């Protein structure tokens, strides 16, 4: 069975119409007996450099971008960089690629052109894609004409990669051959794959950060500065800034990623419990470095604001993130 890999560079927001388009494409390909493998780049940012190895399992590729401000976004750009540095160019040269770009702001055509140009420079074969501006996701997703157009585009893409349709040569392909060859290291595809795995291993970087943190704390101590280095930091801060909401019972798990601790917060009307441990049935799980937590506690940011800017990630019921900022009010 033939396989199509989808690489999604958005943030996974519910209102992102790119997800609707990808699901629609998947339905059509399933009916055509094509296996679809989807990779959400936001779920494993550290593993992006290893993803070029997954191209060898694919017969065609879909690059899906959500334009929320400018361009295709950092995650998809990081994936394309990894393809350039570690990807097997012989494998890529046989792959047809359909771009999917959905914009909530200006620039969807430029982003689509960027994906096509990048794939041509990598040596691949771009196909006609889906490019749209969406001001209202509900209107877009319920419009039957748009749904039929997505199906038509997907069927044309299916014909291209199954029949190995001819593609006109492009000057961008010549770049790979003549001008911008990566600095030669004479690596085999297998060696490139191993190198990408090494790059994705951040254990060395993590150790460096821990050493720097230790030195920082040492110098702070020498200079008479203090920091919250107790075994149970932030608990008093959340308790002292708790503003109860009647008939509201919620629980949160805050995973402090760079300290390997999870702070559990439970609220029930006028009561709040804070402790370090585990709890399976929380309403939302939040992953954040300690610096962002401290920014929230100091009033420099809010949980919802940090989530929208990508400083933290969350899973579960996203609607309760806004309630969190009402329950714990740090800003004066």
C-alpha cells in the first residue's frame, strides 16, 4: 500500500482550519486506499531533526502550514532545514509534495511559494496545492464548495504521485546541483540519519544548562541574592493569590520541565490545595520551564498569554486556561 506523510507545522489549535483541510485530505486518500501518516511537529520539537528519516517510508508528502503572522512558522522551517542537512537527497528527489497553507492573516500565497521553492531546492517535485485565507473557520469548514475543491485538489495530487507525472524542470533544482551544495562531509544517508539523531539528543545541552544554573545560584549566594530553591517552590505564591470562584472545581498539573517536578493545584469553591506529585484526572496539564512560571507569579505574564505565545504547552481542556488566570491573579 502506498503512503503519504503529512508534516503539520501549526500549533494544533482547535480553530485552525489547516487541521480540517488535513482531515478532509486524509478521508479522500483513505477512500483511494492510500495510507496516511501524520506528524505534528509541535508535539515533539526536539525530534524534528530526526524526521527526514521518515521520508523513506513515503511515496508522497504534504507540507501543511498555518500562517498566523508571517511565513510558514519556525517548526516547518526547522523540518525543512533538517531535510537539507540530514535528508537523503535521492529519496527526496522521487517524492511529490503538495503544499497546504491556510492563513488567518496576510501572506498565504507567499508561504505557499516558499514551500514550493524549498522543496524544489531539496530536489523534490512540487504539485499544485491548497492555499486559502480564512477569516472565519466555521464558515470555511461548513462551505460545501470549499470541501469539494479540497477533494478535487487531493484527487489531482493522487494522480500525480501514483502515475509519476512529469514535472517541468526549475532553476531551483539547479541550485542543488551547482550552487548551494551543503558543505561536503562525504556522509552516506545512514550516517546523515545517525547525525540527525545525535543533534536531537539534548542531554549535553541539558547538562550545560544545569551547570550554568548551579553557577548562577552560587554567585547569587555570594552576592547576597536569594532565590526560591526550596523543595516546594511556588506553593505559597499560588495559595496567597488564590481568588475563589463559586461553584468552580478545577485541577491543574504544572510540569516544570527544567526541574523535573510536577505541581498539582486543586480548587473547589473557596478551597485550594497545592502539592508536588501526580494526579491522573486533571482538567489541564501544563508544561513550562520555571522561568515562565516565575514571570506569571511576578505579574509579567499570564498563563493564557504564555500559552498563546508558545512559551508553554498544554493538553486537556484548553478553556480552563483562561479560568486559571481568574483563579490566580498575580497582576496588580
